[in-house]
């Protein structure tokens, strides 16, 4: 990626000290920097990257620029003093007017470089012009960058952005990534192992979200049970009012009220979407965190069982696939799905185990459908289940083993959690339709929405009484006054 740190306009930041680098317009991946498409000999040598119309409209001023890969960065920064002595620092990158991309095609892939262009400057005879700049080359770790006053003052920690970019950039929930990394680092400090820390992190997240998960699963299963019990009555209504859809709708709503069914129960799975930001943020964190690079799992126990030519590297690097066994030949691609898997150079069993786990989870934990399905619907549901079981491990085959371990632990704990919730439901008889109906009758029925409607009606009645009490005795005079 080509990256840029910049100052915003003075109206947004009068102090001119805040350095930002999160504008998606300047999170440029390789394909964009090269110029789109597959590089070739026809790719132009240079291409302007900064400034652009976008940066000019927003009055951005360049502070630093450079290139990054997954873990490392090479960035040009201004030479700022370690301490400004109480004055504000001038953070603009001096004498730089524009940044170009230079591309050298070598017949295969090509190399990309950034060129910084200075403006025209007159230097009188006997004088000199200092155009010195700082240069950072190292890991993308906010903690390491901020150890140096030069990088800290230049806001270089903004380089650390756990974001997949492209279409997935907006759904990575980057604001969650740093807190999750901080928690994971703390767990590693306690346990002494990153893999154990990942599992502990999953336990913590699952525990925090358990009340929501339990509520949603109970509501969803209860709704399904009620709908199954109501199916014969619904069939009669559909037969009776087949030609009167409006009447059918009214009678269906009436039946739901009589049976004590709350339509919100159909949304029992909705709170589960609250977990999505955590999942996405954790995925990005575990993929980009340099702290996991070259870090083995489970205290290196698997490396003690083999040799480099055998099983030694299994889970030896949480930033790489688990690598149970390296293929003796060169890496190869599987036609049609190579775009998802990439080149295959080793046997990775964690994604395969993940597929088996998904199959078990879907087979034993998926609640039955609330209504009878047609053969076409059943076939479609089976296809969706199998696509999840097969496609997800395919996409995860070359993913970092730390990320695969996270999904594996999350799914395994999800199965145990679902079993515990099911036992809780059976113990307290929470799916007993008659008990549900009686409980709703004691509360006044109708659920939350009905209570809101009753409160609104009571408020309207109270207001009407107040108006009636304030109305004058002579109605004609009241009408004339209103007119």
C-alpha cells in the first residue's frame, strides 16, 4: 500500500497538530498504485498520487508518505524536534510538492517506488538549502513507533491500521481493533502464549455476549414452537380467506394475539448481529498484528515432537497457515478456486477441522424451520449449509493459523453454549406454549409493543380529560375565540 499522513484544514484543527491517515481515498493498495489491472510493459513509468482533487478540496497538507506491506513500513517523515519547548510543531513535510509512483516492469510482476518531488527553490551563491528528512523502516506497531519522539510527534502511529481495504474496508470496525489487541496482549502477558491468549479472548467475548445470545436463542426457539403449534389454525384461515388477503391479514394478527405470540420473537436472531463487529475486528487484528508473526502456539509443544522435514512447523507461526506437512514439490494452484485459496504449498489441517466443526454445528445446533418447507426450499437450505461447510474452509486454507484457531475456538464454544442454553430451556420448560400464554395473560398480554400502545392510549385519554376540564362553559364563545 501507498500511505499518506496529513494535516486537515485550520478550521477543523486550529492547532495544526493532529495527523490523520484514515481517509479511504489514500489507502491505496498495489493494484491501485500500479494503475489497475495486471502490470505489463505498457504500464506508464510514473503516475501522480499526491496531491489529488480530493486532497485539494479538503485542504490536506502532507506530513509523511511511504509504502507498507502486511507487517512493515518504509516512510519519509519530517525531522521534528523531540520537544518544541511549549511552541507548536510545524509538521508539514518540507519542500515536497507532489508524490509520484514509479513502476519498473521486469516481465513478471514489477517493482513499485515512490518519488518525492520538491518545488522550485532559488539558492543564492554561497548559501545552502537543507532538505533533510527523517526515514522510518520497521514494524507497524504503534507501541514501537511511539517509543521514538520523532515518529510520535509526526503521528506515524496512524500507519497501524487493521483494515482489509477495498470493499471490506468499511466493515472492519477499525475502532475496535486496538482495544482488542490491547486485551490480547494483556492475556499473552498473563498466559505466556499467544494461542492460549486467543482462546482466552474468545472466552471473554463469548461471556460478555452470552446474555444476548441466550435471549436470542430462547426467543427464536420459542417463536418456532409457537408457530408449529399454530400451523393447523393458520392453514384453516388461509383456506377460509384465500380470496380476501386483507381479511386474512387481520385474522392472522388476531390469531397471534389470541395465542400470545409476539412478532418480535421472529427477530430472535437479530441480537446475534451485535457479534459481527467483534468478529470482523478480531479477524483484521489477528491478520495484521505483527505481535503474532513468528510466534508459535501452545508453548512450542508441537515443535518438540518432530523435525524440520516432518511436523516441526505445525502451528509454529500464528501468522502463517498451520503447515502440518510441506509438500516436497513446488506450490500449486487448484483451478477455479485458486483465487480463494491461493497457491498451496503445505497440508493445513486446521481449516479442514474447522469444516468438520461447522458441519457438526449445523447438523445438531440449527433450530428446525418454523413452517413446513417445500422440496425446493429443503434442497436450497441443504445447498446453503454445504456451501458454508465447504467454502469457508477453502477461503481459510491459507489464512493465518491464529485466525483459524480463533474461529475454531469460537465455533467449539458456540456448540457448548448452545447445548447449555438448550438444557436451560428444558430445565425451566421455557418452550411450554400453555405456560407462555398464561404468563402473557398475567402481564396483560401483547408484549412490549402492546404495552407501548396501551401507554400511548392512556396518555391520550389523560390529555383529553385535561382539555375537557379547561374548556369554557360557553361553547359558542370558545369556538369564536378559536376562530
